[in-house]
């Protein structure tokens, strides 16, 4: 949902801003823009509709925009169509205030009316232009950047990470934040700002986190923080462990393919970070007494992270004997869930910034529930606001369609389930060790699944023209079907549905016609024959069957037209392996259709608006 960057120092700002935006383009990509100032001369603004490439061409890779201080933006339209006019940066009428913004100013219409009465005119349809003119209004009174932003923050409702240039302050950038991500980096006589870490990784790994309702002033000499009362705050920079190469394509054609191949590592790193001496290390407060008192758990998340929850509920209920409900964060936040101090609310999120998940977390905390976040991005809002955090170690994920973060989340959830089971005395020591050892075999088994990719490429080329695809499975296989279907939809633009296999004949089977592709997942021995029966039902109505099952279940070839095998593992963990052929198929279909795999239309990786 929009990416913002900023630089102030001794180097030319434009190339740094453009490279930062390139690394943030996954957040939005319908237009982009830069504002760069060179000392006290007028600030230049350049914008272009479409992908960042258009802005790069327009500025000759930044060469036409000289200056050592600037801000940039890549947009995912919320207010107003994607156009050059609506693109950021936005400026006040006399250009004395210029800003880029990520988030939504909810009360922008009444503010706009008030500003119009003051004589302001508006050229765009955006809420950001209103924000800029409001800041201008306050700045004109006192000529104080911190003061103007503090007053702006008191006046607006909504979310923002905003970076502001004032014409009469050539060596400063001011920022403010509420509920939209932003980090600040510092190097040798230079400061950076960005929506996400990868944007500044090539330049510095020393970052500050700016909290909600805080303001910062960036200069070449460093960053100064203020609270809304304009009092200075002291903060220590944090060293980011990710390296710059982690956010490069590394020889792969697309980030998604690279990230699919990074899954064994992501799983292994997540396991290694959480396990020591044969024990899973949950945050310390997860002691026996507390865990045994738990009465229920909720897993709350969006998109693929929600699908992790659908799979994780089986492991948690089975191993910890704790009732689990899985909820979409966007639904959970608007009902009155029955929460108590003995409820554990687990929020799963790669970015740690998803607006609905964050709101759900806040609701759970307010209701007195215990909260645990499974998050990938260190220092993100969800990580900071949850009572406890279980970090996944997937590294930076750039492709909009998640793969390695999903896999790391699954493993984190299995570890949680297993440890809760031990603490609740539902998993005996021997079983605990067996399951933990089994989890450590997953990286190797994942590598084996990845070796079979050529067959999937062949299959995908054949089915790239499909109109509808159905994914079916029972139990955990249904959880896997949900994620396989979402992967297909988001990057191949083919309509697809995931169905609990036994539910098909209650309506959906009427959609099956000659040649309809039905992907069936069969990793649960107990349910194998049941799903085969459902496959037979659709086959007799003309479906073409793609089956995913475990090695040894060769009888599936009697009915399936195309079969892929995954290594055996404990059935509770099978989704981790079965999802990979589905990710690969979605990827190859997208490539065969000539689509933009990493940046699918209408989507943004981090959904920081409601
Ligand atoms: C999946 O491929 C999507 N990118 C999307 O569903 C994603 O999982 C969802 O938006 C949640 O994001 P989060 O994990 O960062 O909270």
C-alpha cells in the first residue's frame, strides 16, 4: 500500500531514492514520483504514471534531478485513479511544503472543506494533498516543522507514514507516523527513511523504529525524535540482521521463484532460531501454569497467513488439546469475540503491518486476552504491540505472492502447537522428540519436492489457458487447497475455488464440465479413499484430475490424469510439502500467460489500509 523513501546526506539523492523505490515497488505500482532539492534552490518534482520504470526513464535514472536531499513514493491508489496528477509527491500551492504519504486520512473531506474556506485550492483527488495543505496551514503560522506536524497529527484521523520537505529548510526532512510502517536509517553523515527495510539495506543496516504518534527530523548528521508534545525522545539504533543480497533476485528470473527455492532455508532458520537443546523456546512467560489455564485460542490473520491458521488449528487442537478458532482479521475486528484472560489470540503476519490484523490484535488486547504474534519483520507494528512475539526467519520477502514466509509461519505454528502440547502435558517426552526431529527433516524434504519442478512446468504450460480451476481436499488437505487456490488466483488471474472435497456435491459440482481442472490434495491417509471418491465424482463429469499425494500412494494414478508425489512426513506437517507443487504450478502458469509474477495487478504486498 504505497512505499515511501527519503534521503539526506552528501550523495546524489535521486539514484538512492529510485533504487529504494524499486525495492518497495511490491507495495504499490500504479505511479511513482520524486521530489529532490539542491541546497536552497527550488525543489524539483517529477512524477510518472505506471510502473517505476516510467519514472526511471523520465529522470534518466535520476541523472536529471540533482540534489542531495529528497523523498520518493510508489503508489497503490486509494483516493483517486492512478494518474500523474494523483501521484505523489504532493505540494502546497506555493510549493513551500512537499510530501509523500502512505496510509489513509479518513477525515480528509471535512478538512478539505475547511481549507477551501481558507483559500486553498486542490488539483488532485487525493487525501494526501489535503494532508500537505493542512501541514502548510500550520507551518505558515509558526515556521516550525515539528510544531506543524504535531498539530497535523492532532487534527487528522486515519493512518500515515508521511515525509515532508519544507522549502525554507533545505537540510531537513520531517516525518510523522501513525499505523503505517516506516523505519529510519543512519549512515556516515546521511539519514534515510523508508516504508520497509529492503529499501535501505544496500546503504545501511543501522535503523531506528519510529513509534505511533511520533515525529522525527532527519538531517545529514542524524535523526532526532519528538513526541506529539514536541519533547525530544532518546532512541538507540538497531542493527538489522538481513543482508542486502537477501533482497536481490540472485540469478532467478523472478523473486517468487527465488523465494520458493528459499523455503528449505526459511524453514530451517525458523526451526534453528526456536529450538535449543532439544527444547522449543517459546517466550518465557509461556510457562506450564499459564499454558495449562488456557481455555481456547484464536488464530487471526489475512490471506495466506489466515491459511496458515486453518492448517495450524489441526496441530494445536491435536497436540495441545486446546480448542482453536481461526478467523479472518477483517471479520474478527468487527464482531464481539468471546475473549477472556485465558484466551490466547495468535496473530499471524509476514509484514507485521497488515491493518486488519493489527486492529484485531488491539481488540484482543483491549478485551484482556493474551496475545502472541507470529511475524517475519522485526520491529513491525504487530511485533511491537503483541504481548509476545514468535519471529519467523524467512528473510525479506519481495514477491507479492507469499511462499517462504507462509512456509516459515507454518513451521512456527507447528512448534507452538508442540510446545503447548508439552506444557499442557498432552504430548509425552518421546513423542515430543520424535515430532521435533521430524520437523527438522522438512528442509531436506522440501528440497526433494523442488527437484520435481520440470514436470510441473510442462503441466502448467498445458493448463495455462484454463478458465476455472478447483482445488479440493479434506481436513489439512483442504487447508492446503485454500492456499493453492489463492496462489493461482493472485498471480495467474485464473478463477479458482478451494473446496472441502466432501462439500462439492452440495452445489459446486454443477460447475464441473468437460476438461475442468480439479487439483486434489491427498496427504491424510485416513481421508484418502474419501477424497478419491470425490475425485471419481468429478471425473465422471468430465474433470481433468491433478493429484498431489505422498510417495507410496501410487494407486492414485488409476484415477488422476497427472500425479505429483511428496515425501512422507508426519501428517500434521504435510501441508508444508504439499503446498510447494501448487506454488510452482501457479508460478509457471503465470509465466506461461506472460504475466507480471512478482507484481500482480491490483495487489500490494503489505495491506496497510482497511
Ligand atoms: C498472499 O500471497 C498475499 N500476499 C496475502 O494474502 C497476504 O498473505 C496477506 O495480505 C497477509 O499479509 P501479512 O502476512 O503481511 O499480514
